[in-house]
C-alpha cells in the first residue's frame, strides 16, 4: 500500500478499520454530491431515486449475509449500536430477575457493556465462558454452563484480538438446546468470511461497515424476522411510526420500527459499493489470503525468543503478540518510524488482557490489500526495536 503522496505504507490495522477502495470513495462522493437527497419522504424524483438506492443497499446486505429477506436487515450506525439495540429492545422485553446471559472472556467491550447495563436494569446475571489453552471460546465449558435460565448467549464470531474463529453453528446448537438465543458479534468475521445466516442458525448477527471496507457510521443488525416482529421499538422519532396521536402512537413494522430519524443515507449507498467490492474479490479467497499471511507472520515471530504469541495457529488474519521488555506502545511508535502501522493497546478487550496476563498487546491485522512486504517491513521494525532495547 502507498500513502496519498506515494510513499510506502504498511497498514496492519485493518481489524480496527479498513482502508477504502476507490469504488467506495466514489460511491460516497456521488451520493453526497450529484445524487444527494433525503429518502423515504420526498415526492420529487431525486429523492425517489435515492430511496430506491437506499433500499437496494438493504437488499444487497440481505443477499451478502444469506438472509431470508431484506426485512431481516436493520441498518444502524455500527456493531455497537446493533448490540445495544438487541440488549435494550429484545433484552428489555425478554429478560428478568435471575435470567442468565452467557458471554466469553474474549469479547470486545461492545459485547460486554450493553449486557451489563441490561443486567443492572433487569436483575439478569452474566456468566463468562472461559477459553481453551489455545485461546478459543471453550464450547465444552459453554455446554456445561448453560441451563434453563440461560436466555442469551452472545459471542464473537472472530476475536478482534486473537483471530480465533468460533464454531458458530455448534454454539447455536448449544444455545438452542436450552431454548436460549445466540447473538454473534460478526465485526471481524463479516470482512473475512463468507456469511450464511441459515447455515449459522444464529438469532442475531451484528457488524460494522467500516471494517468491511465501507464508511464509518453504518452497521448492520440481522435478526430473524419473527424476533424483530415481536421486539418493541428502542428509539422514537420520525420514520419508525405508523400513526402518531397524542392518544397513543402505533409503530411501523420492522425493520423501519428500529430506524428512527433520517438514516445514514450516503453511508448506506457506500456500504453497497463496499459489499460489491468484497464480493468481487470473494470472501473465501479473502479468508484464505489473510489466514496464510497470519500463519506466515506467526512463523516469523515464533523464531524470535523475545516474542510471546497469543491466539490459535489458524487465526483469521489477526495476530497479537508481546515482546519481552518492550511495551507495545513503544513498539508501535518505533514501527511507525518505519511506516508500519500496528495497533497497540487493550483493543477494547480488558477482561481478555487480564486473562492473558498483560496490560496490552501488539496486534497486526491483515486486509485484502496486505501482502508479504508488510510482514517483511514489520519484522525489520521488530528487529530494529530489539537492537534499540538491547
Ligand atoms: C469484535 C468487535 N466487536 C465490536 C466492535 C465495535 O465496532 P464499532 O466500534 O464499529 O461499533 C469491534 C470494533 O473494534 C470489534 O472488533
């Protein structure tokens, strides 16, 4: 990858957010410029066309995730909002005192805090599923901790720190065996894996557009239509109503019931372009490309005595590690001088850091534009860091 001024740049932070293909930038610029108008309300032709584009994007998302139909797609601002929506709407209506929510040790704060807030409100309790030795969610332990009071299991499909891939179908079967619902946090899976909601058999699936080569400010909640039908609205305002009257208001059917206010018009159009782009590359090819790079990087890091590697061998394009005697922030700063961009920190997964026994890790994550030259540059930077720190 090169910067706008043509210098080489080794971007290894795609798990935080992906760089955008020109097709996405162009789609967003067109939507903001010559095509711009509101949706769902205007009687003039440009608004009608924008509405068609907006709803075409919803259908494209439905097709991309293997949904039964576009009514299962709620367009939100990001994965964080999608999970909060489920917690507040479905959780508020279905959980009570003594009910249990199962999370895992490796969850992103976005898939912890909304459930803690819900638990506080309803009196529900949270159980934490541990990890295996090689840092996967331990499905044996999950099975043992499920019970008749378990109402929800909420797990990352792919860990943003470790790249561990969940056997999501097995998790769904386990959750359903006790009548619980399964929410998958697909933030890191959606940009890396082919998705099929029927095959996964989960109940809720959340992801963000900006990690999928689209813009920030747009995300997706997929949910089974019958669940959405039964869920109360969570935010009130325009666009989510059927009829407003001071005597009482009635609501629109889903997904509009969950999309109050003027939506993220240009972001949705750009998300459509991003999905077209990713589909043209092919999610299976992307997965193979990134796992091969992760394997290569793990091999190179393993040859250094000073490095501790986290996560499983077959991690999905995300590699976390620690260097003895070097804080990840120092490593990140030195690497930046070499035009290598990694992430250093707790990655919004403080309980996982606690489990790994480190305050932070260095994380390299790959995208469709990554190649071996990025690994070579990273290794050169690490060797230089070793020389600096003696
Ligand atoms: C696994 C996972 N879940 C949730 C999120 C939250 O995504 P966003 O901040 O786009 O809402 C992230 C982002 O880093 C993530 O990696």
